[in-house]
């Protein structure tokens, strides 16, 4: 039975804290630099805008029709849904009536621009209870009094429109009865013109029905005069509040939008940036351990951080490379950091009297000979510089080294060319 090799674990995405902190500090700095002037300008311009006030009038409408069998109550129109009233609120007829109530002129004199300006500032919302709707009509105006007057005028016009709807429904009943009366009168005239005594009972019945229809028409006309809709005033508009401008809200909104724009640009740049920005990221991309981080040690001496890390690096090499072995220090490109690390390790080996040989390899991505040279060495030490190493090139170099079966024991994070690793003085 053959043993199955375990599948490699899926790659994990990790973001080092220094890189995250640097990213957020950069976003914060650019947001303050760009967002503060923009917010201040927005605040100044917002204060110069014309103030806008908002007032509301409250109406009441039944949820369903209520019929009373008293005979003397005026007819009430069928209840409508609040959405129907909201649609009616934008009709030219209702807007002209509201404009007429505001300025005291006939509705026919209303200019289209005045009606459009009035319609833009209107709103309607409602709350539903078990038995009724509470309809709130809102209106905007350039002043407190103007907003209150507009809200009450539009609410009055909406109630009048609902009453006109009820009267129109009652007039339809009257028209239907009048048409029925005309038909009965024509039938009665034809019966009388026949002169037949056999038609006398029929003439009497049609005459009686004609009288009843005339009474129904009279009652219908009387009811049409007093017919009313379903809307009633519950609370007229008595106060208005300022809704615009709001300088603080506008300035805060601009600052937040600027911050989001800076964050989006930063994320876009980070997504296209192929550099490795932290020493820990070098180990994650290369897939080998980090043996020493010399990127933050400009010129360490004995007892300092860089010197101690080089000592730990040599101790690791002593456990990996035997006596007379060869350590190849290489990088993806020819840069001074490789020379510095190799020279420092060579001095440490010389001071310890060890027989290991430290060599400097050519750029790994420069030629195939560099890869072959790395494959012949007992151990390969990869030197890379954070914030200057391309992650794609680093993966490519490690892929070639693995294909050549090179013994890459780890990576060393080196500083820029001007920084040198530890130098031990005699």
C-alpha cells in the first residue's frame, strides 16, 4: 500500500502590521491634506446659500367607507389610497388651485414656472392605523411664513380636490337618473299617442315611475351640492423648521467623500504595487524562513541589534553547513547589500577560525549560470531589500532555484545600498 502525500496547505493571506500602519497613516495624511480645505470651502459656500424652511399640515382620511342609514347625511365619496392623493398632489389642476389660494389670483393666471417651483417643494407621507390614514402634506419655502402658507394652501387644495371628486360622483348619479327620466317620458308619450284603452294601465305605471325618478333626481341634485370627500383637516401647519443649508453636514459629507476617494486611490495603487514592503513579507513570498533582518540597522556594532542578528545567522549556518562547505550569498540583482552581507559573514567565519567558504553569487535572474552555481553550493542565502523587491520576480527566482534543487536555507532582509551590516572591530 502506497502512502499518499499530504496536499500542501492553501496559501494564507497575511498583512503585516507595519505595512497596514504605513498605509493607513498615508491615507490619513492625504485625507487631511485634501479633505480639510475642501470641507472648509464647502462650509463657507454652504453658509451663503438661501435658507429653505419646511412645514407640514396633517389631514385625516378613513380607511374604509362608512355608510349610515339615516337618509339625511350627505354622500361621501369612496375612500382612496394615499398613493392616489400623492399622485393628485402633482396635478396641474390642484397646483393651480393651491397657487390661487396663495396669491389671491384665479388659477388660470398661474404661470407654468410658478407651478413647477411649487411642485418641487411638496411631499406627502402617511401613517396607517386600524380605522384611518393620517396624511401629512409637507411644503418647502424660502421663509418660515412662506413654508407654512404653502403647506396650508396645498392641504386646502387637496381637500377641495377630494370634495370635487365627491360632487362629480354625485353628478354622475344625477345624469344617469336624468337619462332614465328622458327614456320614461318618451315611452309615456308613445303610449298616450297610441290612443288605445288597453294601454291605460301601462300609462299609469309609467307615470308613477316617472314621478319617482323626478323625486330621485331632485334628491340627487340636493345631495350633489353637499357632497364631500374623505379628507378632513386634523392639524394645520403652524411652524416651520430650517432644512437647508446645513454647513456642518455638508462639510462632513465632503470630508468623508474625500477620505473615501483617497482610500480608493490608495487601494488601487496598493493593488498594482508589486513591491514587498516589509521584511516579514519577503519570507512569506519566498516561502523560506527569515534568518536576519538588517533593514533597520544602519551600522550596528558589537552588542547592537544588527550584529547580534548576524551572529544568529552564522550559528544557523554552522548547523546547516559542515566544515569546508560553501555558502553562496546571492540576490535577484547585483546590489551592494549582497556584498556587505557576504563580507560580514566572511569576517565572522575568519574570526571564529571556521573553514566554511562564503561566496558572492551573480544575480539570480541575470542568467542560467547563476542558478546552476546556486545548485552546486552547500547552502544558498538569499539577500533581498524590502520596499525595493518585486514580489513577482522573487517568486520567479525561488521557482528556478527549486527546479535546480538548490538548498535555499533562508532570506536576509538587507537595507538600502548605503546601509552596511555589522562590522566587528578588532
